[in-house]
């Protein structure tokens, strides 16, 4: 009878160890037990920032109604045509760089970094909510690289928090203008 008492636990142990652990070595078995003990945590993937959306918004025509459309048409006819070429986030998403091309309608030299910056801010104001959603929260500065016929005219810069305050109407044009600088 004693033989059976010794044999039964050994057989039971062999039977139980064969269930579910076929061919696993001891380190593999420890890893599977460790993996079972972990509780999964859900992490949200940050949205992919696509400067193309901003470029398309800033280059899109204004709505048919209103005085703004007429003014932009007049500007393009006797002043200059402005086109956003690229919008990218550089330096670990802390700098929002916008490349703008300007072409005068006449032979006059009408393109200046200051004028391009103002036109860009007008467009950004018009599409404010749709643009601000695309800009990462890490951005601290905007750099507007202004070009005329392929040559760089200059770079206008401002702090991104000031741009946001201006677009939301918390800074007037005089206040915001005094905080913009040329690089």
C-alpha cells in the first residue's frame, strides 16, 4: 500500500507537468509565467502631424462670399501672388517652419518678408481652428522663410504662444507685431 502512496504523487506530478508545458525549458517556463503576470497598459499613439494639411489650407481659395476674396484677387492682380510651399516641424517639433514663395504681378519689387508674414497670418486667422489642430503642442516658435523667385528674402519669426494668442484675439495687431522679429 505504501508503494502506491509514493507512486501516485509521482505519476500525478508527471501528468500535471506534461499539461501545457510541452518542450519548454525552465527559463522559457519562467518567461511565460512572467508574461502572464504583466497587466497590459494601453498607450495612445500620438497623431501623425502632416504639414501637407496645413499647406493645402493656406493655399486654398477663400470662400466665394465676402470682401476678403475680392481683396485677395486684387492683391494677386496688381500686387503679388503668395504660395505656401512647405510646412514642417523641426528640432524635435519645437519649431514650425513655413516656406512661402512670393511672385510680384508687375516688375516692381513688392515681396518683403514682413508683407509675406502678414499675408500668412491673415490666412492662418481665416483657417485658425483647422490649422491649430495640426500643430503639435511642443511647438514654441514659428519661422516663416520668405522666397522671391527662388532666392531667400529673409526669415520672420515669432513665438508660437504669441501666434496662438493673436489668432484667438487675445493680442491685437500692435501687440503681436511688436513681438515678431526678423532673423
